[in-house]
């Protein structure tokens, strides 16, 4: 199993919180963040946000800056969530002007992604949902989602578009809330270059099996991105992957090791109270530990898979525990 790791600048951010809006640390300038990242073994790339601030807006300058720190562009995220104009939805807004602005921004992001060599373009319908009953026309909103993503996907069919599901936050209920609805949306869009994301924290919060979510997307050739973080299944604080749900994480990496996924593993975490650089380094270390454990299991995949086919949990757990411990 080949591992390529990316992260985002806000892994080293100041982490504004509801009760402490200034965060627990002062923010770092961009060069300090990149310098720290350059010294963390196993970190290959940065997921770049578009618009790119605080990174350079010129593609060649951006590539040069990252290369100075032994980094490259991994995936790219078109940011349609932090501006108040998206408050009632970006991709599904009933306002034609708002949807057109979203489409225009995404097309610009696609053009930029090609210039910097991004692996895929991430789109997250963060405000596309509802908070109350009798607030949303569900059919109309779903049709707008399909139309908007279809136009974006058709803009350049050589660029892979990865849609990220999440059950809540920013809205209390989001339209693309789990892997099943994500697959339904992808099917409705009907484009080969439009796929999805497994964000392990979002899957946990949606009460999903992260290995099952991975298997479903992969079986349909729609596994375009993987984001790694954790939680206690009740919220999405982007806790450190490998810190809470050991057995489910192990199963996820076992099934991942049986795929030919060649994209990045995105360390999508925040560390509001802990040392930020050490947390990022530990995130990579945890990924490599799970990789090593999964590879040990694949040496016995004939027996493990036979037990899976027979729904034989006890024998499988005894076998896995003997292999690992």
C-alpha cells in the first residue's frame, strides 16, 4: 500500500472556538507554517484552498513557494462556506445569482487546479441544507444540487470533482448528509469525473462504518479523496486520527490496503490546545502505524476474508489479535 499524505494550512492555525474566538495560540505567518511542515517526515503535499490567500494567487509562484519547502499541491478545495452570501446554500440556493456565483468560482478553481497540478477538486456543500421544518423545498433544492454540480463537472471532464458529505454543521441538517445520499447525488449527476470523499470524522458522526463507506465508493469507482480525523460520533471537532476508534480505523486500513487507491490521505485535524506541529507529526505517525498493521493482516487475508464471507466474527477477532498482539 502506497501512502501519500497531505494536510491544510489550518492544521497549524489558531483555532477559533465559540467561547474563545481568538483561539488558544497566536497564528503563524505562512512561511513559519511551511517551514514546520517541511521538517515533518512523511508529509508530501498541501491541499490548497481557492481563493488561495494567504498563499500566492499566481500558480507558478505557488508551486515555487511550496517546492522551496519540499512540498507540492495535493488536492484543491474551492471555498464556498465562509462568506455570508452562501448562508442559504451555494450549490442549491434558490437564488439564481448566488448559484451562478458558486458555479463561476468553482470553474475558476478548476482552471487553477490544472495549472498547479492538483489531484482533484474538493467541493463541500456546507450551507446546503436546513435548520427547521417547513424551511426548505426539498425537491427543488435537490434538483438545484444536481444541476449545479452537473454544470461544474461538465466544465472539464478531465478534472475529477470530489463531493464531501456531512450530516450537520454548518446547517443542522445537510442535504448530502451521508455516503448513501452522496452516492444518490453522484448517480443523479451521472458524470464519470464526479465522485466523492470519505471523511472518517463525518462518517463517524453519521453513525457509519468508515470501512463500509470506503468500500461503497471504491466499488463504484467514486473514491476520489480520503480525509482522516476522529470524533466521538456526536460532533465534528476534527480530532487526531488514530486516537479513539482503534478497531474501526484498523478495519478501514485493511480494506484500503486491498484497493488501488492512489490519491492522498488528508490529515484533516485541528489541535486547539495541544502543540500543533507535534500533533501533525503524530497524525502521520499514526497513519504509518495503521498501514503497517494492515499489511500484517493482508499476509493472512485468505483466512480473514474467508471469515468475513462466513460472517465469522469471533474466529476473525481471535486470528487478528494473535497476528497483532
